[in-house]
């Protein structure tokens, strides 16, 4: 990337002084959450708005598409009975098709310290050129499509130096083949330090590698580095994204591990991934969901222990080899 930038700017490498730093944000805690992508999983945030109102932490929820953005926005509006007065709203939506009046309201009000706006549901369209220093949470509702995009968006948290959180809710389909880059898939599924995984992606030859499980500056405790490092924390008073949210809806990594075990022919992890995939096919509106109905989903689940190739899936009655490849990825994601 550096060479490409220098080439476009017609800069001569030997005559150019380059200052390189890894994009580490010491005050941002990284959290990874396997998800069923049901909007009720964010009810902890909705409850916070109901309880704390204007005192709730400023939060951006980045969505992969406008439909997800609209669904979450509607869920929250119904939950807090938001009125028509823009000035009194606590939640807003921002994407390329948002009305100009609403866009102007968000861009003018959300940066203010005393604004009523506390939660913005947005696509990648939000945030370009806007500096909002007091954002305390950035949530990705779905795996980001690239770590460059994720680094920029998660970096909107804690710009004033306060301790902040970046959380990714991802489903099996989010990280399936052709849905995201391999680097994103590795980032979501790694058991190593998330901070190290992220900064290593941007490493240049003249920058030292980050140390495993640590920040660039000394952390107060491992639990304040990332959700993976927290496993080895012995501080006795661990920061917990779950406890902070008083949420019973989120799946812990231990629950996720148990969920991922194949138990005979009935496997809930496979079923959830396939149902998530089916919902995407319906949204796609190209008719592919007609080939992969509920009956076919149950057939695949019942035979999941014996599926090792696309041909195995086709032999169950699915005639679309491209769909078979996607399904194989979703099953492999659970098995691995």
C-alpha cells in the first residue's frame, strides 16, 4: 500500500522521509462476539437508553447494509417510543439514502457534548471527515469487509482519550467464503490477542512487531486489552463488556464453544448459520432461496456429520453447486 501511494504521488523512495506508526489505540478495548444476528441481542443497549436517557454512552452501530440499519433503528424507535421532534430524539439513522434533513441533524447534533442523540445506526457513509471526540462505543453489527475499514471505524471511539470499547457481532455467514477478506475471517475467529492481530495487519518492514497480548503502552490489566486476553487476566476485577451491559442475550465464548460441538444429527450451530444464510438469500431477491428451503436446511443439519465436500451436499438434493459451496463453508466454520 505504501509503495502504491508513493507511486501515485510520484515520490522517490530514496528522497522521501517516511514516518510510520502502527494504528494502535491503547484506550480502546476490543471485543469479539459470535452472534445469531437477532436484533434482540442489542436489547442491553436499548435498556440503557430507557434507564439513563441522555446520560447513556455515545454509541455508533455500523451495519453492513441499509436494511440491517433500518431494522435496528425501527426496533429501537419502537422500544423507546421516539417522537417526531428531531431535537428530542436519542437514536438516529445515517446512510446514503437518509433524508438530507436528518443527515444535517445528525452531523450538527451528534458531535455536541450535550446532545440528546446517543446512538447512531449507520453504514460506512457516516463518519467521513467528522470528528466526534466523546464516542465511547463502536459496535459492528456484522463482520467488517476489511481490516482497513474496521480500523478507521473502530478508531472513532475514545478520541478524547477516555476508555472505550469496539465490539464486533459476527455470524458464520458474515465470515463465509466470498463474504469477507481472509484477514477479517482470521481476526474474528482468532484466539490470540485481537490488538496484536489488528496491528500486525498494518505492519511495515521498518516497524517492530507488536508483542503478543499487550498494547503499545502498558495496559492496566489484560482484560482491558481485548476479550481474548481477558481469558488470562488475573486482576480480580475484570472489565466485562457483558456485565457492563447487564445482558443475558449475548453468547459467551464458552457457550459458543459448547454450541459448536456436533451432537449427533441435531446441531444448533449449523442450523443457526444456515438460517442466517437463508435470510440473506431472501433479502437478495434473486430466487435462490427457493432452492434452499426449510426442508433442505433440516436435511443438511441431519447429515452435517457426514458432509465433507460440495458433492456430499449436492447428493442431498441441492442442484446449485454455488450454493453448495457456500453451505460447505458454513458447516466447516462450525466444525473448525
